[in-house]
């Protein structure tokens, strides 16, 4: 069975990273954007990272410019924005597509593993969240779901 841990992705600096480095950890994979109404969720994501990182949670941010062109910057601008405005210390990756012909393979997998409303496999907007348990099970959360609302699910996945 293929899991999220079988994929690779370029980090924000363009270096290929194997997600297998997170084997045994719980992943919270989020498509992010710097100019979105949900952008303040970076603060909550950072808090989850700080609170649960030592217990085995890895928050992974994947910038995406497919929704209202809300992530127009290059990698350096995105990294600077996240650091300056939200003190982000969790791993950020290179900009990806989460829908369409150029969808990143990781997101193809996540969408199939955890379809959205009415079985839809598209990502509806920025800050869609995918919680991946160490055994590869995936649960999807909507953009409007604040990071703090995921705590019970995160704690269950970590136990």
C-alpha cells in the first residue's frame, strides 16, 4: 500500500526531500498561501508544531498559487513572509499544484486517500489540511477548520 511516506518533494530551498524521513511520525500536510483570508492559520500551525513536534507531529507546508493567485511570490519571498510574520519553523516546501494536470504526486495520493465532500477529490481552497497517521491513514480537514480544532485528532494519531 502506498502512503504519503513513499513520496518526495522539493523543500523551499529546492532540495529534494524524501518524506520517508518522517516515517513513524504523524504528518499534518497543508497547502498554504501568503495572501489568503486563511493565512493567519500559519500562527495556529506553528503552535501545533511547537506543542506536538517532540511527540511526533510533523507539520509540512506546501505553498500553492492555484486559488486566486494568493501565493505569487518566489521561494525566498514565501520563506521570508512565513518567518517574519508568523515565526514559522516547521518545514516549508516548494510551491506545488494541488489540482489539475500538474498536481504534485503527493497531493494526488492525499486526495484519493481522503476525498472531500460528496467524494470530491479536488482541493477546494488554500489551507486544506491532511492528517496522516504513522500507518498511512489520511483524514482531510477543510480550509475553514482552524488548526486548534484538529488537536483531538492529532492527539489520537500520536497515541
